């Protein structure tokens, strides 16, 4: 499958949808902003794949983020994807985890937070405890408990590539024994997918190998890329949230306010005149 592409497909007669994604440059660009050890890259790459796959299930303009936090060597790790198939991610860690599993990375009693942020409208957030040691299973649990929507996810990594396959049962599938049989059959076929097949073969070949006895409609490629949503306007909003007294206290101490984006390390610097303008007129950004 060509890298840095997301491919959506639909089982026309079964009301099941799916997505495939393979990342290389997208994740490389994301990692290049940080000096992550391989154990953290392993999990963060999986989260990037997962967030992009889930973004393709949304019908809104906006973004979806997956964040896990705990008391282990990694206190927080998250990836965010938009409806334009852009992605960014970050990890906070005090030491290198023993391996890439969730338990060694995040510690006990870790939680998974899924946040959907529409361009317009109210943000939705769901939280579940991480009860499994692999990200795919935890995301499946989230949808089973929070969305009551059957979802299966397979994640792969080899060399410098990350990939994923997602299947989701549409709401119309509920309550039918025949439909459940269809779902279980398709999932069993998907479970035969190997890392080599997903990461090295084109999407059409992968889907034919898995589902050649099914009626699958394949949609157009959707390119993916690393992209950070930080901007001067958003940075000014952060400064404004500090409050006037705190902002001017920083100005008195430092002479200006400097902020670096923690995702992409874009540097923003504001002199006193710009901060005075910010607080003088609440409509100015």
C-alpha cells in the first residue's frame, strides 16, 4: 500500500465500513520534532494511525484526539487527526519505558480519553480505563462501552512504517443474528492480515486477498500528512487565558512573552505593544 495514504471501503451488502492506512513520512515528520526513544515511537505511531482511521468515521468537520495518561514512565501520550487527514502527536515522559506495551509505558490505572472537536458546535469527550495491554484492544473497548458500536482495529509496525486496519459495524447492524454472523465472518477474514501484506502491498491487493468473496466498494485515496494547528492567533488566546495581571508580570520580568509550540516547536514572540493591544480590545486576536 502506498505510504501516507488512507483508503476507505464499504461492504455494500453488509452495512460494514472500513479503513486502511500506512504512514511513513507523516510519522517521520512528527517524530523529527522530538528525540523520542523507539519504545515511545512505537506507541505514538500506533496512536497516529488510530486517530487517522477514526477521523475517517466522522461526518463532521473537525478533529479527533486519542490521549492516554497514567503514572508510569510516560505520563501522557496523544495523537490528533483532522477531517483533512492531517495528524500531530506528542508524548510526555520521565524515562524510557521497558517496552512498547501500555502497562510498562503508562503504569497501572491508566485512562484513555477520546475527544471529538467539531469546527462548529460542542466538543464531545469519553473516558475509559485502560484494561488491556495493547492500544487496539483498548480502543475497541472504548467503542464497546462508550459508543455501543462494534469496532475492530489491527495495528502494525515494521522498520519505519506504521499501518492499521479498522472495521466498524454500522448502527443498522444491531439486533440481527444474521448481521452478527456477517460481522464475525468479516472480522475473522480481517484477522488474517499480516504486517507484510498491509505495509508492502497496494490497498486493492490487500482488500482482494482478505475479502474477495465479499462485495467491497473502494473509495479514493486520501493523502495524510503531519500538520500542526498552532498559530499566532491561538497562541494569543493562550496568553489571554493567563489573565492580564499574569501576562504583564511576565512582560515586566522578561521584556516580552515567548512561547514554543510543544508539538512542532514553532516559536512565537510578542512584545509589550502587542500584549497591550490584546487586552485593550477583546475582539483583537
